[in-house]
């Protein structure tokens, strides 16, 4: 079984964990209805993606 040779310092441990933060997902505006939506996904309010109607929302 592998055992560390030395204790990991707080600075090294915290530097490694500095990239573990959570970020809010980015948003883009739908070109059809101008509502915020996730990029590369169908707009949930109007149902359009890439200028084509994918989902009938009416």
C-alpha cells in the first residue's frame, strides 16, 4: 500500500483545492425571443435552436 513520505503542507493542499470552486453556468440570449438560455441548447421558452423550431411550445 502506498504511504506518503512526508505530510502534505496546508499551502500545497489548499493550492491543489483552489480549482475545486463551483461556478454559475454561463448564459446567452436566445436570438428569437431574447430570453436567457444555456449555450448550445434548445431555448425552453420558444423552442428554437440554430434558427429552427425544435420543440413546439404552443
